[in-house]
C-alpha cells in the first residue's frame, strides 16, 4: 500500500516538475547543429552517454557535416513513460518493457509502430540474476532461496520500474518452468507462493533498477534481483559481490521508439537515423561492451566470456507477450494478491 500511495503522490507533483528546470529541453535544429533529447530507463545511462551518442555523432558528422548533440533523462521505465505522456520533451524513448511503448502509442505520443524497425523494435536484451554479498554468506542459489527466513531483499518498485516487472515475471516464470520439468505440469500455486515468500522479505523498493543497485552497493540487504549487466558492471568496479545465476530466468528485451509528437521536421531525419543506428554492428558491439546482449549477432555475445550460461531461459512470449503478462501476472497476481501481504 505504501508503494501505491507513493506513486500517486509523485504523480500529483509531476506536472509541476515538468514546468521546472529538472528535465532537459529539446532545442531542435540550429546553425550549430541538431540536438536530440533521449529519455531512457535507468540502466541505459552508461552505454548511451559513453559510447552510443559519440559513435552516432561522429558518423553523422562525417557523412553530413552536421553536429548532433544529445541531452538525456533517465529513470524507471514506467516513470519515463509517464513523464512523456504528461509532456516531457523526448524525441526518442528507450524503454525497459514493451508495455510502456504501447502506452505511448495509446497516448498518441508516438504514432510510428516501433515493431516495424529491425528486430521488432527491440535493441538489446539481458537476463535477470541475483546479486549477493562476497562469499554468498546466505547460501543463495536460486530465486526460491530468497524467500527463506532472515534473507533481506532489495527489489525495485513495480509501479515505477520496468525492471521490477521483469523481475516478478522472472521469479514466477522460473517456478513454472522448474515445476513443469519436475512433474510435467506448470504449478501456478507454487510459483505464486514463491513470489509471496520473496516479497515478504523485501526491505526496500526504490523507484528504478539503478536506485536499487545503489542501495545494495551502500550495504543494504543480502540480495538484489536485477539485470545481469548491473552485476557485471559492479564486478568490473571490484565491488564485493557475487552473481548468482538462477537455473531458469527471463531475458528482458528493450524497445526504442520515436516520439512523433515532439520530433520537428528539422529533427526527423536525424532521429530516424539514430534509431536505426541502434541495430548496426557498431552499436550492438557497444551494448555488449557495457554487458547488454546483442539482438542481431550472437557471435558478439559469444565473444563476451563474462556472460552467464542460462540453463533454462525464457522470454515474455512464455506469458503470451506483455498484453497478457501484465494483466495476468503483474495485476491479477502481484498487485492483487501479493503486494501488501
């Protein structure tokens, strides 16, 4: 209940926030070049700002003699979507979940069908894993272990975070997969009880996957459910953590959309080119460099030896896509029967 109350409080203040200076503006084209405004879900920050933007800008400058500049805003995918629907000046949105792309289409912020782009609009992917303290003192080996007594879990808020919704589907789907392998039948009751046990151990539910990682880095909790790339980034920084790979887990898939309502005629060609750039080998290699998995070339993924081998992976299609996964699992099971218990 507290999470739902917090959502409505934040939503009430959002129109005021949008009139302030905390969000970037989109100046469009000028004699000094063109500026694109990109809104992205939280974990996209490093790869965009350190590699993708500079790579595209150099390419466009070489081919057209025009400078391209970028401004960014990052938050949970649901938050980003809400901001755009309420008037934020994004030209491009990179989202954690396809449901948020659908919401932007329903709100007329985007009129271009993102599924007509390469790979049906999905630019990269990553599996969900568990991060634990160095030495794994709690002996956590799989999702179900997170429901044991005395385990303190950090988990982002499903109201604001697309990553949190992926996590819920990963836990629930993992138990369906394992029970089916063991008995021949996917046990929904077992999956729901596992989800309930884990949620009872959640001690903090910050607004995005990146905020959840920050809390974990600051010493809160015994475990964090998150994107694989967050664990690899932390290990790269020599953080005292270990990555626990569940036997069965979901691959999150992330769409990019153009915000037609905001893109000017002067920006249109550059915005379209930038979106298509995300599926080039150059961009896909950049994603892999920052521990996302490529969706266009498995050879890039095989070269990245840090990637975990998932024994029984699954995707959103297991649930019938987001149009079924959200009402069936997030709404009817998690929000209605798990949260608040």
